[in-house]
C-alpha cells in the first residue's frame, strides 16, 4: 500500500515537473520570438532606402536686378493747409498728387526701402515705378491730412522730425501721434535734427570745431530721442535747409545714420550718394502737371512755363542755367 502511494506521488511530481518545463520552454520561445520581431522591426526602420532622398536647400531669394535706367522719385513736402503758403499745399492738391501717381502705376516706398531697392537688397517684385513721399519738420497736418490719405490709398511716407518742436505748439505733431503713425507700418520716422538750426548759417558764424560739435550733437541727440520715445530704429536724416557739405556727411555717418537726404531736384538712381539723397521740393507751385514733369524726367523748367508759352531753346536754356545757379548758391531758401 505504502509503495503504491509512493509510486502515484512520484508520477504526479514527475508529470507536474514535465508540464512546468513544457510551459517554461514555450514561454522562452515566445519571448525569443517577440525579441526577434522587435529586432527585425528596428532593422527595417534603419534599413537604408533604395533611392537617396534629394536634399532640398532652403529657397534663397536673389535680389532683383535693376534696369540700368531705374529711378526713384523722392518728393519733399512740408505742410498741408487750405490756405497754402510757399511751402504748403492744399489737402486737395496732395490727394490729387497721390491719386495721379497711383493712376500712373507708382508704388509708394519709404526712403529706407528706396535705399534698399537701389542698393540691390530688394527682395520680391520690383515696383514698375517708385516714388517716395517725404514730409519735413513735423507739422500737425502730417497726421490730420496725410496719414488718412496714406491709409486710403495704401501709400507710405517718411517723416523728418526735429525733436524740439514735437508737442510744443498746436501746429506740431505730438509724440502720441508719431507713435501711432510709426506703428501703422505706413510711416517711417527719421530725424531732422533737434533744433532745426540751419547748418549753412552755423558754418558762417562758428569756428570749424564748434560747427562740428554743434552739428554732431544735433544729429546724435535727435536720433536718440526719437528712438527712445518711439521705440523704433531711426535710419535716416534730412539736413535742415537741404544744405550739405563733406563735414555733415561724415557726421551723419558717424552718428549712425544709414542715409541722409538733401533738396536737389533729380531722381535717385543706382549710383546715388547715400549721404546726399536728392529730393524734389514740393511748393505751392507744384501742380499735378509739375509733378508729372518730375516723375517723367522732363527738364524741370518746361513745366514752369506759363500755359501756352512755347519753350524756345533760348528761354529754356537761360532758365535752366538760372535755376541751376540758384541751387548751387542756395538762393532758394528751402526750409
Ligand atoms: Zn525743415
């Protein structure tokens, strides 16, 4: 009896050992299979592709080549009043200028954009024709008259501000208005010095050293103040009175300006002088016809002749000479 029981227990133990060994073997097989599958999956991921994937470099936009006769016309306005004075035109005349330029297919740029374009750093489509509206001094009408027109016609402008006058009279712009215009993306704010003192007069009165120091202060201080108060980068300057000499050009560059503008009625072309950007001085005489003569590069004085007067060779030549002399000797008192 004892022996029988012993045999049964023995069998039972042997059987259960066999079963557990079998299960163990099966589990190991499954685990191995799973590991192998994982390894094969990993290999499949890393398997090199048959065809190499072509490397696409990021698109490099090449600057647009400029046609050799490409020109940008920079206009210099001051004030827009119903009662026009010498350096002011009516709001209606301003709108007629903008409408006309738009109808002729002109794009409106800021001066900094025109500099970029003519220095071959313009990316995108080259405007067929380009013009720049600049407004000197900081009269209130730049906000009340010009700014709404810029928005209406999708135009841009560069304003030259002399900082001492900002917010100082009813006729001047405020810092708040300047900030709003700067943030609109339609208006570039540039410097017109601190006090608007005429360099030409200072040069006559002061010693060379004092003249330099005074002008350096005017250029540096106005730039700093505009940047600090408006939170912008000021790139450009317009010399008061439109006058320029070698000293002023060097000082403007040293003060950190990238360009500076004068009054000189000719278009800005590829070889322009960065520190003497020419501008056409718009006055009460600048009718739409006169503007057309500028931007179509007709000799300036032909547009100034009275209606019906035929420009003969002699009278146009004399007038051109006279006019040129007036510029050279600065008889014309540009503001
Ligand atoms: Zn001025």
